[in-house]
C-alpha cells in the first residue's frame, strides 16, 4: 500500500483495510485544473491537506466540481519536495473521533503542488500563468499569522520586507505577501480581472491583515515607480479580501497513528521534520469537528463551498463567530492548558482534561469569565460550541495534540485570546475586572513558564516564540523559592499592551498577576498548590 498514483491501482488492498479511495477521474481533474484553474491555495501544510483539500474532494466526489486545487508553498519548500512530490500530490487523512473510531481517506483533490519562489523560475512562471487566467476565482491562505507581518515591534519593516520593496515585483522576494502582490500585479496587467483573496488563518480579522499587507507593498511599489498607479485602485475595487473563521485541529503526525497505519500495510509513514521545523508526513491525523465560516464576497465567483459544509455569511457574522471562538470558546482554553500543561509535565492535551483542577480552570475561564461578553452569532450557538470543546474535543484521547505545540507563539496570542475579553469588561456597566480570576492566573502562569522550569524544578525547552528571548530575559534573575517582591521584575511585561491587548497596570490587573506569580514561584510544587487554592 504505497501512496502514489500507481499504488492506488490495487484498490482491493486499500478497501480491505477500510481506506476510502477517490471515485472521481483524477487524471481529467488535473488536466482541467491546469488548463483553467479555479482555486489556488498558499500554505501546503497539515491544515490545508486535512481541511481545504477535503472540501474540494467532497465537491469532486459529488459531481459539483470538475477541477481541484493548485497548492503553493512560499516558505517551507521541503513540504513540496519531501511530501507532495514523492506521493504524486496525494495525502492520507486519518480522522480520529472521540468515540475511538477512525476514518481513513486518500485525499486526491490537489492537481499540482508548486514552490512559490523565483529561485524556481518554471514554477514561478506557472503561478504567473494561473494568476493571469480568466477562470481563477479565489486564492486562499494558511500561512500562519506571522506570514502577514511586515513590520517589527518598533514599527519598521523587517529587513527581508525592505529588500522586497527595494527589489520590486520583478525582483527577488522573501515575504509571501510580497510574492502575492507581485502575482496580483501580473493579474492586473492581464486585464484587471477580479478575484477573492481569502485568508483562512486562525487569527482575528484575517482578511484585513491580508488586505493591509498587500496594499502596503503595492503602495510602496507604486511610489517607487515599479507599478502603475492604477494597481492600488484595482486592489481596492476589483479584489475582495473576505474575512473568515476556521476551526479544526490537525496536530503533528502521531507515532500511534503511524504504527496503526503500518499495521494495515500502509508503507508511507515517514515523518519529516524540515529545516523550518515543520512536522509533516504523507498522512494527516485530525479531529472530526471542523468549522469554516467565510464572508460571502467573491467577485469572480467561487466553488459551491456551502455544499461541502462551509458557512457563507456576512462580515459581521464572521466577526462574531471568530470572536466567540478565538476570545472565549476554544483558543483561550487551549492556551491556558498549554501553559499549565508544560509547567505540570503533561505531554497530551487530552490527559490534562482528566486533571480536575485543569478541567475546572478551563470551564471557569470559558463559561464564567468569557461567556458573559460573547455575542451570539446566530449560525453557531456559543454554549453548544463550548460544550463540545470541553466535553468532546479537548478530552478526545485519540487526538495526539500537545501543550508544547499549542504553547508555540503564545506572545502573539494573548492579546486576542484574553485582551478582548478584558476590554469588554472595561466597557461593561455591569461586569467588573476585579471578578476575573482565571485570566490573571493564565498571565501569571505564562510569566512562570518563561522561567523554563517546571513544577518539579526541572528545566524544559519552551516552545518557539518570536518574543521568547526578549520576555524571558526579564525573569533571568528569578529562581524557585524567591520571595519577591516581583512588581519591578514583571513591570516591563505586564505594562506591555502589545502582549496583552491592554496595559495590565493601567487596567488594574497587574497586582493580581504579581500576587499569583509570587505563589507560583514559591518552590517545587507551587504551581499545583496555587491551582488548588484558586481553582474551585
């Protein structure tokens, strides 16, 4: 059982082991897609293979589409070289259900996978051809929130972005946003054709982030004389940047899933760790629940996404759903479990939900502190959503997700996942900031996490984070058993509104965070003792 076009020909071997194979004419799909592309996606990792590619597969299987997706990778080219190419652009999706059952399906909706960089001139030329095509309707993205960033904390462009601006659309480009803007200039020159550029990254106002990035680069190039002045007007009037909310957990390839597949006789289970620290394999393991809500703004048309389970709605509803999920019903709970899971030595998120204190911590965080400021979006019920998260999704013992993975880039997440709730409390006439207990406890826990020492006093390696070195430096002099006071030590962190969305000192929450932190560093076992004291 090899994951290749040739390997799929022995259908009986696959079906005997319960694998679902594609039923559509893949060869015809590939030919039609390359001749008249409809959908291009950037970001070739697990979430794309486990979600977006399956959406198109559903439409292909139902006869609601005859073309697939062209996927591009503009950052980690090893994904294309080591995963897509050896397996003829096929993937295997392993869906791990909370009841212990599994589904295994070969994903075959990718028509072509290309490296999006000018150092691969033939592949870049293919992208230019596809972007100039009349048939192209939408381009989607899963490039992570960092992929949209053009400037550092000080407000100046990153060096690689400065080079992009200096080089212009025809020069060497480093940022995915710059590469996209260059390709959009190709489309502009080919007749100013409309298009939807749809960020489906897990971040607040993702469409706005993408739009701001593209317009920023375009304006710089127009000002430098690289592009016609009408290019910016085209981007503003002919190109849509719909907002979206996405929710599906596709963690790193799991060793247990790998072993299960090998027992079936499936041979392609090698897990690749790229030089960009991407963990990827020919298979994707994922949970069953998934949600994708998109603003229905597609000036060039779109596939029948609603037939595959996508919610198409207006921007205000997308914003409400996104805030519901990111600020209350899922992401804040995950971050709380990530921080305290690392401190308490957990290596599986599901196991944390067997811990009475940690389970109660996230229930209090979601139901008591977050829910009062949630606006019901209408298309998804907030309480039902969080019920599923707390009772089924996070406790799913078959989902190999780790606190260490979720702790990645925590500094970039705190402002949205908690800061928006704090702001809502500040604006409320009935809710009081003093009533918040778990949110300050999470902040204190993150500060304790920055010490890189667990509750047993053992050193651990914190997950990657663009501000890890900067923030950890403030705590270098703090050791377990220290008594404080820690007000001065923590001041640069707690007063930084870019971290928490608000200045915690001005908001009046810093004292509570410092008090919690003081108890968390009291000695070995202090983290557990503090949780027992405050989580009721």
